[in-house]
C-alpha cells in the first residue's frame, strides 16, 4: 500500500467555495457497498435510505474562532491559529511570523498577553495566555476556514452544524453541515434515533499524507467523548438489529476508538486494528490517535455520511477502508463527471 494509491486529479473549479442554500439542498451520492450501485439524489432525500430503528450519530463539536492576531513588542504582526487546549491558559498553536522564539511575549490585539513557551514541530508553538482567551473570542477571534476556500463567508454560522454545542474544534465536522433542524425532526418522526458524540477536530486531520508509505504516517491525536447515554443507545440499536450510521469521519473515529477502548484492559487505542468483531461499546473520554487504513475491521459503524475528501488524506484512506479503495476512487471519478462539489462546503456521500 502506497500513499500514491489514494491520489486523484480534481480540477480547482470543483472545490466548493460557498455552502449550499438551504443546507439540505446539496447533492447526495449514495453508494451501496454490497452491489456497487450508485444513486444520485438531493441530501434531503437521505431519509429514504434510513429506516426506523437506525441510529444516527452526530458530532456535536463547535468550531471556535481560533484565528487570532497579535503583535510583537517591536510592532510586527503575528497570526495565531489555536489547535488544541492543554489547560486553562496553555494552547498548541500554529504561528505565522518570523523569529518567534521561546519566551517571546506577544500582545493580542484588544486582548491578553501571550508567551511562547515551547517550539513544537514546524510552525507549531506551545503558547500561554495571561488570561483565558475564550473570554475574548467575541472581540478578537475569527473562524478559520480551510485554505482552499477563498470566498468570504458572510455568516460564520454556516461553518457550524445546526447541532454544534461543545466548543473546541479548529475545523468543522463538515458532513454534518447538510442537516437542517427540520430534516432531523423528520428523521426522528420516522423512527430514526439520534445520538451525539464529541470529537474536537484539529487541522492535521485534513493535511495530506506526505510519507510514501501511509503506515509510517503519524496522525495527531484529537480529544473525543462518547457518553454512557450514547453507548447505551448504540448497544440497544445493535441488539435490535438496527444500523449505526455515523455522520462524518470524526464520528467514525470516535465510535471506533471507543469500541477499541471497550476491549482493552489498558486503553492504548493507537495500536494496530483489532480483528475480532464485537459491537458492544462503553463510554469513553480522552485522546484518540486511531488511524484507519484499508484492512481495518470496523466494529461499530454500519453506514456513514461523509463529504468528498482531499487526495492522499487520512480521510480518503478511512472511507477507502470502509468501501474499498478502488470503488471509492471510481466513485470519485463519476462524481467529477457528474459535476459534484468537493471538500468542506461540497456535496455528500451516503455509504451503505
């Protein structure tokens, strides 16, 4: 297996720059894994493929306005992109600017002071604020959009799911952007159950794999939580013969990570995939560095809703593990031919 096996060519014009309006008017490509059949419809038709007794699992994380500007004491401007919160004052961040050394003090514009306390990988730094930065988000924070989106987003809430509750992500769980409150209500009336997990998305999730061998790639950990209530809902669904349908790769990773934790006496969920199938799951909270590649045996997820992912990304590798690499790349090629929109604000896939 090589990283180049997950490459494909996408003309830039296929990268969605703005979200569909309304949310559920985006297109939906349905892939049936058992037959290889493809169907083309609109996202609001997703209810036609879900049935009473199914469980829809949504990631309720909320994107924080993590893009912040500061100035050096010399006056030079610095951009800070908050990635992960370590404690009340300390964050891992991407920094943009020259000469950002340990112990340097910065002044957030209209906000607190911040000190660089450690140099991490590349342009990442460990920084410490003089006060909790969250109280200043409304004044100094900007929602960070992916670098391939060049259009200004007039309404920042369009980069949030309608069910976003738990602040902490540097990027949105974009498969969930297609849902409207009305669609979620219609699904529940139909008998589809809904449960929530939380995984705070880091920017590393969307970065391409640069190693020739993807198995040597180190995926960065992300914090996730699966409550006892959600664990009970999953176990009850499985016991009744219903399907667990994960919305987004972040929900997939949370479910599969919790499943692995449930089987281990000592939780080290970054180990190689477990081969035995055991659908029982327990509550879980903590970091996950689970990297799902083809050959992985899914424990919990029966179907997933996802967007179209970047070439050579860990997300493309995950969906390839679920539906087969060749079938996914073939489906992507058909999606390009059919004019689907790709990436964060693009169209969706339902993989059954």
